[in-house]
């Protein structure tokens, strides 16, 4: 893919890599390649796939249920790593 977002993400990645020790970047890249080689990318959900019904705590605390959200209309799920 190309476009403004992809270019900006590539710039951000380059900035972060330049700011961290090369050894740390090498470890991260090796981990990424190991995951790719495992075939995990063939098993991940894609845009448009149906998510399994779930119930999870929200960032604010209360439990969020997909079934409840779907009653209000389409749902967009966004995953983030949180703070490390």
C-alpha cells in the first residue's frame, strides 16, 4: 500500500529506529520475522471479518459486550497495546 498514511508511518518508524540502540532494533526485527515465518499472518482477522462475540473490560472499567454494541449498528474495533 502507498499513500500519505503509509508514508507517514514509514517516517515515524524510521525516526523511532534512529532513536533506539541498533541492538534493540535488531531484536525487534528478528521477533517480527519469526512471527511472519510462523504463518500467523494467515490466521489473523482482516477488515470486514466478523469478530467473535466477546465481553471485555473497557479502558474506563465497565464491561463492553459486542452483542450490545451491535444492537446500535456496525462496530469498528480498534486494538492498542496500552502503556508498557
